């Protein structure tokens, strides 16, 4: 069986405080977009394996593998499966690709193995894997508080987005370590912006060149910027100046994740 695993944007992201459990309290607005990884699952009687187009996967550090372990432990099942990931969403880009893959794995195995777990149960399993996992299980655009797991519905607008990925993989955990919460400007669209620009001069130069002409926004902890637009003609200037080794995507907002219909309780 094949499942689409969507990316997300943080339309805004404010880090408020660090918690005793190591996570951070934040406020953000999640927007799902039509940029997808593809994950295929094939039941097996003999072996377990994960493969990926163009990437070497280290199971112990992979969220798909961690999701598999978490759901088999929770449900006390001992089954084998072959998983193949077609990776389209850039890694370390602030687009939630790994978290989406984790959520997709939980939802897919719940269906394939007839585990009948509710959305709430899947969210409880998923939030221990990463703060962004719950939104992909929830499957709808939302305002999030807490560590990103307290979700409230928002009105859907099918906006168009240009995504600009500088081909620089950013570690979210490292960005949190470098973040000086007491110095953050609450007016900023994204609390990680200043830290990202200080760490990567090429990104800083690009950002400062175009921020006065375009409303450049940062997703997650970086490194992807996005621009909302109505007509591609508006983007001519910036499209001509994107460095050749960077990647860009034209995307639209989604009202629901394609995984929404797979959930057994339909929530």
C-alpha cells in the first residue's frame, strides 16, 4: 500500500519558554501543503526493512523506524513489514518531512494491521516521537500551543506558495540550543530567523537582498523560506536570483491531509 506524506509550513512561529522536560512552549500556525513524500508498505512474513530512493537510512536515527517500534510496543504486536520511502520533501528544511513520515507510518500500520487505534491514541504515541508529529496525525490546519500538540482548527485558505530551500540541512535540536529566548522579538514572524541568519551567511545575504521586495517568511527552524503569491508574474525578480544549487517548489495549501480518510475513527 502507498501513502502520501505531506509537508507543512509554519505561517508563524513563536518560541515562548523552555520546559522542564526539555521541550519548548510555543505558538504556531500550521498550514499543510501539497508537497509529498511517498511511503510504500508491503507486508512480510520473514523480514523487516526500510529503503529510500537516494538516501542511506540509519534505522536507529530514523523516525519511520522509531514509529514502527513505538506502535508495535504499544499494541504488543510482532509483525514484519517492508517499507520504502520516496523522498521529495527536503531534509532539515523546516517542512516537517520526518515528522510527517512518522505520522504516516503510525496511521498506515494502524490500518494495515487492523489495530483500530483512535486518533487520540495515535497522537499520544506520536508526540513522544517529535513535537510536529501530532499535527500530521490530526490532519488539518491548526493553531498549535504547548509543545505543538494542543491544536485548534483554523479557517482554510487555499493560498499559493513559493518555497525556497537553500540546500542547507538545519538541525532543529541545535537551533533550539542556540536560541536565546530572553532576546527574542515577539513581533518576528519566526523566532528562529535571527539565529538562522547569523549561522549561515549565504542565507543572510539572500534574505537581506529580497526582504524589502517580498514578504519572505521562514518555516520551522529553517532553512526553507516561503512567499505567498497570487500570480507567478509577481515572482519574476526573485526566481531569477535563486542560486543554482538551491531548490524551489510551487505549492498550494491543503484543507486536509490525504491521510485524513485513512484514520479509523474519521476524526
